[in-house]
C-alpha cells in the first residue's frame, strides 16, 4: 500500500452513497497536476465519517488536500492513448475552511 497526499481542485460536487449494510461513503474527483504539468484525475472515496463530512462541505472548484491509501492506475482514452490515473481511499481531508476554523478555535490568526 502507498500512503499518499494529493492536492488539487474538486471536479463537481462530492456524492454520498450507501453501501452494503447501510454503510455510507462519499465519492469525488480531484484534478491535480502531474510533474510534467499535465492534469491528472484522482478518484477519491471516503469511508471515515470526518473525511466524508469534510468532502460533502466543499463545492466544485474548491482546493483540497486529501491523504490516504493511493493506488496508481492506467486507462485508455477514446483515441487509444494510455493515461495515468489514481484511486485514493481518503483518511484525512484538509481545506482552507478547516485551517480557518482550527485557527479560530485555538485563538490563532485566520487567513485572509
């Protein structure tokens, strides 16, 4: 297993679903930049309650950092070109909203 940290922007809104035995999970796609400057889509799934709630609070285009178990993948587009992709099982989610809230609670300075 690879533990990874991915930062990027949300594509669309997070979607909550129900699994077997009424277990809840959230799905979202995050657009990030690879080392070569190309866009890379990360498929994120969150089972942990705190991570689910954090993703559901965000809107399309919001910047986010997600960490968790990372799986590299390859897919083929309609033209037959292979493209990289990543699947991430999120255990932690951090956004600018979380930073401001934490600073407000601890008495630190918030960001502008």
